[in-house]
């Protein structure tokens, strides 16, 4: 007959009796009662959930982070060995952008931010962009120029210009007028969100250097995302990072306010100077060529679009002096050019 061997039966009986007589701590019982109350408040049956939990598998690392799926998302379009490096780095970049968006949305949706929480979330975004900038050696030094140029033509018209998450981050940080093209800010200062979006700075980087007409990469991008970006701009209008800072600064002590302003200045530099100029430095390495630079894959005018001294987009101009705004990004460019020429 099946069942336990006779020698093991007393052991099994003792363990069963122990489980049956085990006392659960009052703290655990309170948690179970709270859980049951939460479920039953929605009109659902607590025991149904208990039955389901008994059948669930224990979680493991590879399923939790969807490792197999993640590792299958690199799909090169050429046989060049270094192309997967290019793909993976850009995927990592987009994941960091998503982390930044999580923090921006947490600030935006909370009408009762505390100074401590707000400051910590800005620090997190700064760390994300710091990690991105620090990791750019993967792109800048991780491929030989001839290897990059061997596969880049097969990517056309795809371009980093088409990163919609970066555009969303910009909209979540500052009043829209601050990322309108500098030449049109006065004209559009009191215009609608829709009109201001028509003057947004990056449209200047969406033109072909040879004829000034819209590049196809930009046409693709706007066909896919323009309505979403317009909706996003309207959604952030009254709850972007600058708006939330304005709400908080009257509640902060002088020291707390200084810390907030320092964190916001760092954010401004990270997103509007350090990040685009790291791109510029890498573009110079791979695309600079005499007498004529190699065009970007999407045909965009990267030489004028990437350096912030041309765009001078500043999220929080109130936090900078007139001299700092006039010199915006120049010292960084000079350092990069000196390094490249040495």
C-alpha cells in the first residue's frame, strides 16, 4: 500500500500537530485582517485570493525582469559585429529615460510634495543623467570609426532625434515657452500650448543642412508622436517640475530652498548641456570629416542642433545670472574641441 513508511509516521504526526497548534502573532493577524478588509471592500471574496495564492509559483529573477525577452530585443540589421553594442546602449539610454519619467510623474501628480521628497526625486534624475553621461564611453570609445560607418547607413533614416521619451522629459521639467526656439519666445510668450509647440526648439534640428527643408526622420517622428506630445504638453502645463518648485519654495527654509535651487540647476545642466554635448562630442568623433562633415543618418543638421550655445534652452532661467545665460554651454564646447584637437 502507498503512504508514509511506518517509521516516519510519528514524525509526520508530530509536525502536523505542531502546525495545527501554532499561534500566529497578533501583528501578523492584524495584517491578514487588513488584507481581507481591503479585498472585501471591493466586493470580492478573500478566500478566492487565498486559494489562488496557494497555487502560485514562487517568483524567480529571470521571469520577474523578463530576462529572456530582454535579451531577445537586439535585432541588428547588418552583419557588423559591433552593431549590437550600438543597439544595447540606446536601449539602456531609453530605460534611464523611463526612470527619469517615473520621478517627473511622481512630482507632477503629487499636489502635496514635501521639500525632502521633491529634492530627493530631482537628485535621482540627476543621478540617472550622470550615469548616462558617464557611460557614453560605450558609444564614444566602444566602436572603431570604420566599423560604425560600416553599419550606420543601414539605419537611415532612424536617428536619436526620434527619442520621444527625451521630448517628454523636457515637457515635464519646464514651462513650454522655455523650450521654444529662442528667436520665437517673445512672439509666443502668451500663445496657446498648441502654438508654442509649433515653435519648439527641436524643430530647428529637424531640417536638412543642404536645403533647409524638413528631414524625413523628423517627418516620421512627428507623424507618429505629434498628437501625443501635444497632449503631454497640455497635461504638464500646470504641474511640471518648475510649477511644483514654485509651490514648494514658500514652505522651505532658506537652506532648503538653496538645496532645491542647486538640484534644479544641476538638472538644467545635465539635460540641456551635459547630455547633448556628450552626443556632440561623439558625433564629432564619428562624423567629423574635412572638408565636409558626414551628415546624420536622418539628414538633420547635428552641428547646429546639438551644441546648446546655439539653442540656449534653459529650463529654469530664473535660477541663472544674465552672464551665465549668455555663456550657456560655451565653456563645455571649448573643452571638448580642445580635447579633440589635442
